[in-house]
C-alpha cells in the first residue's frame, strides 16, 4: 500500500511540474513587455507606402484645366473623398457581416480525451447501506469525440435582424456624409478656381508694372543724389514709389498660393505645374445667375440636404433600437440538435443524435419594461427634435446664402463699374503722360490703381462664385447624378458640367414650403384639395371666354349664358372654375370644335332654343389680376388652388387664367397666372387686397388690344382646374 501511494505522488508531481513551468514562463514573458518605438527602417517603410498611395499617378494633364474638369479631378482623386468612400465600403462590409448573425449557429467540434489511470468507481447498495467492494469503469483511458451541433435562438434572430437593418441605415448615413464632403469640395474648388483665374490674369500684368516702378525708384534716387529737386520733394516721390511697390508685392503674396490650393484640391502632387483655362472676358464681367425662388430652394434643401437625410436615417436606427429593447424583454426560445460521436468502447451506441428545445425568461425584465419603453421613446423624440431643429437651421442657411449672394452681386456691379472708370482714367493719364503734361509718377499710380481695381473686381467675382456655391451647398445640390455609366475623367467632367447647369431647373420643379404646409393642413382638416373637374353646363362663368373675340365659336357659350341665373343659385363658389389660355405663340386659326382632351360638356351640341347673345357687360375681359409667373402649369395650378382655398366664397366670381409663353434667351416655358371675370376694376382691386400677403403679390392690369388678340382662345380650349 505504501508503494502504491509513493507511485501516485510521483505521478502527480510529474504532471504538475510541467504545467507550473509553462505558467511561470508565460508570466515572465508578460512582465517583460515594454514600449518599443518605431525603428528608422519601419518609419521609412511607412512613408514609402503612404507616398505610393498619395502620389499615385493620375490621368495626365494634356490641356488647360477648366472648372468642370477641376471638380471632376477633385471628385476622383481628392483624398478626403477617398476616405469617405472607404467609410462607405466599411459600412457595406459591416452590413454583409451582420446578415450572417441572423443565421443559426452550426458548430463542429472534435477532440481527444486521455488520462493516466482508469476512471473506476464503486457503488453503494441503498437497501443495505453497504459498498459493493468491486471497482468498475465505463470509460476508456483514451477517447476520441466529435459532434456537429445546430443551435438557434428565436429571440437572437429578431435582434440580429434589427441590427442588420440598423447597419443598412449606417451605410446610407456614410453615403450622405460622403455627399456632404463632395459638396464642400465642390465649393472649395469653385472658389480656388476663380481666385486662381484672378491670379493668372493679374500676375502677368504685375511684373511689367513692378519693373517700371523699380526703374522710377532708381531714377528718383539719382535725382536725389544730384540734388536736382528739393530734398523733401525727392523723398516724398521716393516714398510714394516704395509704397506702390509694397502694394504690388502684397498682391503677389495674396495671389501666388491660389493655384497651389486648386492643385491640392484636385489631388495633384505639390509643385506639379498645370495650366488654367481662362474664361472669356464676357464671363469675367457677368456674375452667375440664380433664377430660383427662395421658396423653391427651401423645399429643395429640406428634401436633399445630407444632414437632414442623415438625421432621418438616425431616426430609423432609433426606432429599430426601440424594438430591440422590447424584444429583449421577451422570453428566449432555443432550438438545438446535434450529431455526436464518442469512441468509448463501453458505450452501446457510439454514434447518436440528440435534440431539444428550451425556453428561458428573465422575469426581472418585466419590472424594467416601463423604464425601458420610456427611455426608447425619449430617444426617438430626441432624434425627431434634433432633425426639426436642423430643418430650421437649414432654412436659415438658405436665406442667409441667398441674401449674401444678392449683396455680393450688387457689390460686384459697383466694383466692376469702378474698375471700368479706373481703366478709363489710366488711359487718360497715359495720353497726357505721352504728351508730357503729367509726370511719370502720376501715370504709374494710375496704372497701379487700375490694376488694384481689376484685382478687386476679380476677387469679388471669386467671392460671388463662392456665395453661389454656398447657395448650392445650403440647398444640398449634388454635382453628379445618382448613377453613371462610367467613372473615367471625361465622363465625370461631362456629368459635372451637366449637373451644374441643370440644378436650378430641378429646384424650380419642387413644391414650395407653404404649399407643403397647406397640404398637410388640408389632410389634418380632412378636406380634399382642389381637383380637376369637367366644366358643368350650370356654371355661367366657366363657359364664358375671358378674352374678347370678334366672332366667338358657336359652342356651349349661349347655353351657359342663358342658364347663368341657375348657376348663380346652384353653385355659390365659382372660384374653382379657372380658365386656361394658350401660348401667345400659338396659331390664331383653331377649329371651333373642341379637341379630344376637352370636357364633353363643352363640345356637346346644343339642342335648346337659340338664346340671346352673350351678355359681356357682366364682366370686363380686359381687367385682370396678375398673380405671378411659374416654371410649369402644375405649379401655377397649385398656387391657384391655394388662393381659392384661402379665399373661399370671397372670390368675387374670379377665375384663373394660365398664359404660357417662352423666354427668348433659352426657350424655357413660363406660365403666367392671372385672374379674370371681374365686373370692374374696383372688384379686381378688392380681390387683390384679399390675396396679398407676405409671400403673394397681386397687381391689377388692363389688357391692350394686342394682348387680348394674343391671349384669345376658342372655347374648345377652356378647361377646369
């Protein structure tokens, strides 16, 4: 028995000693860790790797760079843009990974189990309380095991699904942040380009002026040394020349870095030379045009600003987080199944399958449920309030950007006029200088003054383009379409040019903020907005043409005029029966029959007895109320619907007229909204007095004979709103 105990102790020591030695080695290695700075070779390798990416070759500069190409190069090669693209890629990869979390867990395992002695045991007879005295074992000393287990938690699936939705919104947030960076880059490129243009234009003129000033300065010193002039006069003359030279050098210092800044924005290596495409002189004298109403810019900004869209996606994430918090309060259901193997020779079945299900519920969650729900609701409200506050800030930014653009536009006009005057004064000084009537100092000062005026004009033009870009950024304008066929530099340049030239048209086609608010108010009041209805025979004003014609076509007008009393008694709101007038460029000869698109009531044959001629004395076709011009017929109709809804029965029998014309410079359609059907000018003025507010204008006008002839329209073109 003693020998057996000694052997057991030796075996125990032989097992413990290696484990102790290994543990001690690991602890010693952990305690030996100390800070190790980068070596010179590692630091140099880092620099080489980074420069290989930063200074990667670009498409060669074969010609002068235009503003569109500069923006395209900035989009493609700017490092900030690349960072945001990588963030989008990382968010997309994270979304792909989160989709796998919704799948059940399938775990394959294999192992080896061994021991140095038998796993024997005795048993106890419960009836007699005696040990059997026999040692038995049911396990081999060395075994191999393996299993393939399937586990799925239903609650974890729901939580993983919501997490995947949140990651999908994070991808969209990353893309909106990329859009915001691109918009900022476009603004910086526009500003740097126009400042670089000013530098290119004026640096060429600075060098000869500087040489001339330097020569006059040397002559002044010579005159001072020879005492040809009085000392005070010579010193004053020299000081004026030095001050002029200092101003020129200050201009050079201000402009010399503009081109380098543009190159850095385009992603060019520092110091790489490139040429700038100088715009024509006509463009340098013409400020950018902003033909978008502030109301349209407001709506466009609320729909497209990346910050607002990002907050909207954050609200989605907050909503999903609320659902995740609620799901965690529910019981968890585990479903499992497994294929198992054990090489134990004592087992009857070494291969078997087990399966089962288990439900678990943390009952403490029931106590915390109200607090969890309250916290989640507060989070959602916080995100909503933050988005609403940001919406107000966006509207203010739009107004401030437009105001700054208008102020700079006026300043540019004055600066351009001053530059023109200084140029003409310089010409006069040059002429009298050649005639010997004025000294060289006066000629030099006039040239420097003209140069400074030209510089101020070009710099104000650069600031004006910056203000124009700020308007675009405040409105959330994207320079590129959502999808592109290719991402090469020519395609990007073409897309940028097209996007910059068409964004105002897109902005003009959106609803105004006041229309959106009124539409929501109409839904809240459960009232239907004005809808297009066919012209009814009972409506007298709907069937009477608003422009006097020598011989009106014999369609529906006599019937409508005869039933005017019925219409007045049956329909007390003729305000919803506007009129549509054709373009002034339309041909005068139009068939009397109504077209297919006209309402059937208008073109229907008249079976009633022939009534008396139309009484045109009930209204004046030459007195109209001008309500403004709009970019499309739809916008004009929506504006008239707002006016009709606000005034209600106080329309004084007015109806809408839509006169379509085209602008001579670009051929774009303009729809003029007018109101007609007034008995006299006093009725039209009362109508305008009710229509006018802070955002609407109304002007009473009397049509001339030429306007009546150009706006006249057969009855077949009359339609209801």
